[in-house]
């Protein structure tokens, strides 16, 4: 089947063969899809579906329908234009009666509302998961029995609103990367105080120090990408926070009887220790990156590099580089 309509003699300059016998061409029908003429198939139905004139105005009904099917690719409502004169083909469907029309309408409505129903079900599921998570968290934090009593005595409507806000609050709080702010603050103000360098190292290269302190070369540091926490990481650590807080509270603050106080203390301990470790690790990565060096391409350096490359850890590479720096 031809994909493109052949150029009409009338529309774009007369072809040489058509010019010789224009009177006959006007009457002779030739299908622009299958190139058959009237003489080839006397029973085939013909149609002039568009504004084209000349030999290409005629086409077999069945050939054009196949061509339209090909263009519509299953979407029977898609408009199909004549590839040459750009007239829209007038496609009419016979009336199949009121019942079929009703089925058509129902099909159409179903097709349109299904995405909304699916979206609603999804949102509803997320909402109920959030409520369940909130209820479990309340029981975990204030104690199983106390939590149940508290929720039973509360207004159900209030619970339906408040419980889902628990995971939402946890996640949005987690999205604020406070460690990063503390780290930037320390870099900016505390580098001037020598005593603090025992707590947070600022690197030993004087040239790098300026960059580290001001954080100007932050954007090209390899781990600045890790500053943007991944969504899955935020999600997991936010939702696990109550559980971890409870566990740490039970381990370190056993003497405290109030479940809520113990869990809060556990949470604060966990966040503080984790934050401090994270800040320290970030700073060490930062220093490591800032004080990296590219070595001369010499035999000895190459040997060092290759032996480091065999061991898979990046730490090995960096320690080798440190060694070579000392040699230099
Ligand atoms: Zn044909
Ligand atoms: Zn046309």
C-alpha cells in the first residue's frame, strides 16, 4: 500500500503522459492507493473524498478505508486529512440504533472516569496507610495501652485529620537538611577558632582552607550531590525515626518511666549522634576531595596507582595518594 499520495497532475504541474491525453484522464479512474484503473476491477466502489482534481481525485472506497485505518492506528475518532489537499475526509458511520448509541456513551464515560477512580483509590489507600502509620506511631511512642486509650477517648474526626499528619510531618521535617546548615555554619565561623579544629577538621593545606571555609568550591566537590538526599532515603529515615527513637530510648533511658519522654530523649540522642557523625563524615569527604592531587605520569606513580586500583575501596586510593604526597 502506498503511504504517500502521488502528486496530482492538476495540482503540481502536468505530467508528460497525462498532458498527451487530458480528456481521457479526466474520465479514467485510477486509484492513488493501489494504482488500479476502472478496467482492472469493474465492481470496486469508487469515491472522490477530497478537493483534489485530476487523476488523483479518485480512489477505491476499500483502499481509502485501509489507508484511513493505517493513519488512525486504532483511534477511530482521529481526523484523517488528504495528504495532498489537506481536506478532512468525511467519515460517516451508519446509525446502529439507540441501544448501541447508549453502549457507545457508556463506553466513552467509562473510558473518561477510570483514571479519576484509579487516582482516587490510590490517594485513598495512601491516606489509610498514613492513618495506620500514625496510629502505630502513637502506640509506639506513648506505649501500646496508653496509645489505644488516648485514641479511643479522642474524637474520631480529629483522629482522621491528625493521624495522617504524623508521617507527613516526619517526612517534611526530614526534608530540611539541618546537618548541611550546621556544617556550613561551622565552616564559615568556627574555622577561625583554632580550638574547634579538634572537633571539626578544616584540612591542612592553606590554599584549600580558604575554599573550604567559604565553601566556594562546594559545587564542584564530588559529594555535593549527596547533599540532595534521595527521596527514598528521606522516606525511609523519616518513617523509621519513631521506631529507632523508641529502641534507643529503651536502651539508654531505661530509668525514665514515661514512654513519651523516654522516646523523645531517644529520638534527640539518635538525631544528635547521627547528625554529628554525618557532619564529620561530610567534612572528611570534603577535605579528601579538596586536597586531592593529580600526579605526574611517571613509572613510580603509575605503579602506585595500579596497585591501588586493584583494591576496590576508594579509601585505598586516597591513602596511596596521601603516601605519594608525603613522598613528594
Ligand atoms: Zn485501490
Ligand atoms: Zn485531496
